[in-house]
C-alpha cells in the first residue's frame, strides 16, 4: 500500500480556513479509514487539487512549516497516483467481476453490444486526465463506471477461447488417431469413413463452428484494444503478479487463429490421400 503523509491533530486544527481541512476530516473519520480503494483514490485526487491553495493560504499566515507539510503530502500522493489508481480499478472487485467466468456461455457472443467498450473508453479518458494533472473528479461518475465493469464479458470471452482450445485439441486427436490406426483412403479413393469425416467438417466445422469462431474473433478485437488502453496509464506501477496474469490472458486471447490454422492443416493431412476433397 502507498504510504500516507501523517498530519497530527494540531496541524489539522491549524488548517481552519482551508477547504483541505474537510478532506482530511473525511479521511480521518471512521468511515474514511475503512473506505474502499476507489474512495481513497477520490480523496487523494481532491487533496492534490486543494493543496496548492491551502499551502499559499498558510504561508500568508506565516505558517511555512505546515505549508511545507501539505506540499510534501501532496507530492507523495502524486508519486503514488498510478498505483493508487491500479488498486482502485484493476485490483478492484469490479475488474475481477469483468474477468469472472459465467456459469454457462449460452449463445455468447451473440447477445453482446458495445456498451462495455464505451465504459472502458470513458474510464480510460478519466484516468489519463488524472495522470496528466487534472484532478477534478466526480464521485458519482467514477463509481458508476466502475460498477458498469461488472457487466463486462471478459470472463465469457476467455471461457470461450478455452473451450475452442479444448475442443479443437480433441478433434485433432480423433482425426490423427483414426488415420494412424487405419488410413481413411488406403487406395487414394474415398471410403465410408472419409465421407463421414468430410460431412462432419462441412456441416459442423465449416457450417457451425467457423461462424462462431469469426464472432469470437470480432468480439476479442473489439474488447482487447480498450482493455490494453485502460491498463496502459498504470503499466509501470502494476505489481508483478498482475503483469504475469495479463500476459497469460493476452496469450490465451491471441491463440485462436493459430489453433484454427493447425486444425485445418490436420484435416487436410487426414484427407490428403482421398483425391479431390
């Protein structure tokens, strides 16, 4: 956790006349001490926004030491801001829900829309603004955007990709084992078995699976760019555990094209002695 600059009770009382006194009062209240990471982030943003005016006010009152303390506290919050944002967003329960696997896939991704993409974009713009030094923040808007992440389908997308990998591996194994045990076309002509496999390929793989795979790829392309954009402002502050997880996640999402090419190659090899196919 980022360290916090401590300001004792005497200093707090000395802030009379500064809006910052209200911010510190909220942070030091019982509710503030148990606040969620998102609420602590909002308090830090408000602190940094109000600190310069308060420091100037204190210097006018000849309280330079307290003004210096306020400025150090503000600088400390600024230094830790990317990590504070990471903890509020990428380490929060809403992002965890975004990546949680559903109980079933149903007709995914048929019923999806672009609402979550818009949410990711708005959240990214908000974070980039804060990183750039504009610390105005709407508590309501930020919490609503975080809440909307819960409706995201990252978990369903990963679950679908894992299903593709398992099913293609199973189909590849069946094809390769069948051809090893008994060639599908031992004399270069179609057999009942080769015709049955061609029918399965045409009706199931080409007719049903490939259209679904195209929709999955389109959904992946729609989601991945705004996901990466959301993570980018905090990338240098991300804990090692998160970086490892994100790399593995991206690799899972990018494997589909290679797996499909490999499956098509195995189909072609299995039927390669069958003449025109």
